[in-house]
C-alpha cells in the first residue's frame, strides 16, 4: 500500500515536482496546497489532481501522511516542525533553516534536529547536489580507495546576480512578492551553502569542525547594502574549513562573478583527484588527465520517474524516490536532518567568521545519523 503526499507550495520551483510525486508507484494519493487560489486551481487542472487545500493547517488536519514543503526559504523550518509535530513525514526544500543572523539560525537548526528526534518522523532536505552524477561518481571512487588519502577538497556555488540563466534580482523580487522592497536586496551568500558543501561532505563522510572566512565588498554596490534588511555588504564569501578528519576544504559562495552558473566540487587525494569545473569532470593522476563520462552513471529508478529526471543535473527524480522510499520503508533518508545540518552549519558559521575578519571559529555538529527513526 502506498503513502499519501501533499505538495505545499506550487510556485515555479514546487510545480516541477508534482508529476514526479504523482507518478511514483509508492504514492497512492496526492494533494495540492497553496495560499494563492489561482495557483492552486491552475495546478489542479494541469496535473489532474482534485484534492486541494488552501493552507498548511488544513493539510495537517487531514489524514495525509507526508508533506512536501517547497515554500519560501524563511518558512521551511517553522513549517517543517509544525508538520512533524502533527505526525507527518516531511520533505523540505533547501535550506532547512534560514534567517537574518548566524546564532539565531543555529538555534533554529538545533530546534529542528530536536523535533525530528522527538517525533520519530521521516525528515529529508531536498539537496539536489546529493544526487548529481558527479557526487555519485566521487562516492564510488572513494569507496574503492581510488583517491588514496583525501587531503583537500574545493567546492563552489557561483551564481552571478545578473546571470542570464537565472537573474537573482528577479528571483528575489518573486520570492518576496507583495512584500518586496529595495531594502530586501543583498541576502547573505553563505546562508545558502548546501549546493556547494554537499559534495565534499558526502564524499569525505565527515563534518566541518572549524572555519576561517572572508567577504568581498564590490565597489559602489547597488545590491549588497549595509543599511538594507540583511545588513550585508558581502557579494562574495570564501571560507577555509578544517574537517573533523583533518582534511582542508575551500568553499566559495559568489554572487558577483563573470562566469556561468556553477555548482561543483573537486576532491584531491594522494593517489588521484576528481576535478570538476567549467571544462567538465576529469579524473587526474600523476601521469594523466582523463575526461569522465557521467552520462550513464545513474541508479535505477521506477519507470515513471526514469523518463524525465528533472532539473539540477537530473537530481529531482532521485530526491523524490529517496523520500518516498524512506517513508514507505520507515528508515532514515540520505539527506536526513543530521546530514542536512552538516551541509548547512559550516556556511552559517563562515559568515560569522567573515564579519570578524577571518577569526577561526568552531562549527557545531549534531552527531552521526541514527540507524533507525
């Protein structure tokens, strides 16, 4: 018998996941939820789904088993905890927690971890980089010992403010909607670190223990402003971490850069390295550099999902399958709340370090993933 799922948030991003959940063979019932009646009606007709709710509260009062939260960043943690306490399994879009200030975000993350522990429900953060082919390849190489001893890793999320592919000025105006104002410009790059950090943290199978970071101030900036809502002048932030196992990791979150959008990581070992940049993925040893073909590197999926893997490097279908399978099997998903915290907390503390001119700071960790719910 399949599970019942409600899709909460039917904006441009959330709508991309409706068909994947609807068509999964382990989903027996699907419902839609949005505060905007027009979005709700449009999605209902487009996807052929008649069960609709006009609020999260209405969903939580129903007998729906799992909730997929793809709302605005600042709503994720509160809505996830609300759903968990109501006895629902939760899939949350990234980031798991969001806010204005580092310590407050870490406190909210601590509350989220505690809520998952206490409720015993499945919680998964939908980090797309976890199911990119590059991550799967590097994981396989690490499992085989092909890197030797991993000594260093790099990761970056380069997304220029005026990217023609996805203009961030327009993205933020859309997110804020009627609440948009010029004071909302200039959010903090390091508060959205998971696309970059997921790769090296997953492959290294550790957590970042400490960080020193710096920020770059663009001359005469019209977006990242000290007197704005965020109080942030850094368009670009760079962090150097030391992992708990000793490995060094460099992390860049850049919003002003003359470069195509890039979510990537590289891993360097004593025997070989995986280098992934604008030239594509390469396997590098002391004697040669080989291009890596990742086109066939995919795990098996149910047939209805395999026909269209979705965006972010074809990761969407895998995220859906992992969450639905974890709910059906009553197990921890790959990006559970403990792993989500490891992808997120380093960036939160990195911004705090950047505000202190690179002071080395310790990064909290909530421990390894429990073996069971």
